[in-house]
């Protein structure tokens, strides 16, 4: 009697190793190169296109020509603001998503845009402010006060709670938005002035606006660099972070103050620009991995790149006119975010 060895059951093929994405200095250099290229396009493209060679010449030597005036007085401040605002919104979005552990979180949840909008409306209606430099100070103050209110309402004995912050931000945003609408509906003059700021644009801003918000941006960037490493531990939970020697409450307060500074200064400079703080961290996370020491700088560079390219695209779509960068980001950012959510799993932090 012969026996036959049992035929082994077929086994599933081993899973293909997934590509491990992680940040690197080379990736940062590539993004810096792309950002410089986008900045060059921003200086050259507009209602009047200027060759790149001429752009370089007038940047090095002011010859008093029309091209020199256009580049130095109009396009350089515009490009500098677009880069800095994009970087600030990208980094604040990454910090917000990390601290709340919510992939759909963005700086607007802290009431930044609602507070800034109400403050600008009050400045126009009650104080007769009609220039962008004045808007910046009112906007910055309103963003800070609204964020502080959300932070106070959404904090418990153990510190800021992610769920409470979201609920408090939603409530404060709705309340401040109703006040804003009540004022602009009451005053047609206020509405006429306010609608040019609220659409979100880097155009028409003088270099003084950039210098006004630059100190807040620099302080925010320094604080973001300090708080980024601790975000990796916070993703493990407060108890684990505490057992590893971290003070979670202190770190959360630092991170949320950083978000207030960066997003408040960005909104003060260019008005509300949507989708940057929501979409950019997901794009950065796709290339940088899960380490916030890389996600934060990647988000800054990607954010600056996105806003500059959106600003350039707005000049090309309806030439010789242009679309504001806030409108372009809404048109482009929405489909990009839908694609990222549908095609990848990057929303899992």
C-alpha cells in the first residue's frame, strides 16, 4: 500500500514591499529649487511679461526703467508675501493636524479667519481704515483674540482637548461670522471695502505689509521648529508621551500658540486663503513620511510653492486681468484634496 504525500495548500503570495517614504535633505533641496523657479516665474509673468534675463538684470541693478519699477515695487513684494504666507499656512496646518490628531483639521478651526474678518470689518466701519497696512494690524489683533477665545473655551484641566477645540472653534467661528455679516449688511461702504480683502490676494500689497507681519512669521517659524520633534511623541498619546519624559500640556500650548501666530500673520497679510492649511500637510506627508521633523519643513516649502503657483496661474487664466490667489486655491485645492482622499490613505496620521 502506497501513500502519497499530501499536497500542500497554496499559500498567498507574500505582499509586495511598500515604498517607504521619508524626508531627506535632498528632498528639501529639490523643493527649494522648485520654489526658486516658481518665484522667477512670478517675477516674470503678469499682464506685461518680462524676460527672465531682464528680471535678473533689474534685480541686480535698478536702472529706473518701467520693467524695474514693475518688478521691484509690485512683483517682488507680491512674490515675497505669497511665499511667506504659503509657508506659514502650510506649517500651521501640519501643526494643527498633529496636535488635534485630526486629518481634516486646519487653522480656520481656531477661529483665525473669522476673528480676522470681524476685526477688519470693525476697522473699516468704526475707524474708517481703508488701506492694507491698517487692515493687517486689525486682522492680526482679531485673529489673536479669536484664537485665544477658542483656546480658553476648548481647554480642560488637562489642557487643550482636540474634540473640545474643534467644537469651540466651530461655535466661535459661527458667532463671529454672524457679527461680520450683520455689519456688512448694515453698511454698503464697509461691504465695498471688505470684499476686496476677504477674497484673499497677494496683489496690491506694499512691501510695508510684508515687514509688518515678518516678525510674527519668524517667531512662529522658530516655535514650529522647536515643537516639531515632540509631535512624534504626542501621536502615541498623552500617557505614553508623559512616560517618555514629555510635558504634553506645555507642548500643546506651544504648538497652538505657534498656529495662532503663523496663521494670524498670514491672514493679516493677504486675507483668508483656503485649502492651503488643509491640503499641503497631506502632500508633504506623502513625500516626508510620518516624522514631523520632516513634515513641518516640507509643509512650509510645499505651501510656499502652492501659493506662488496659484498666484501665477491666476494671472494666466484671464489675461490681461487676473484671478485672486484665494479663488484659484479654492478651485484647484478642492479637486486635489478629493483626489488625495480617494486615491491614497494619507488621511491616516
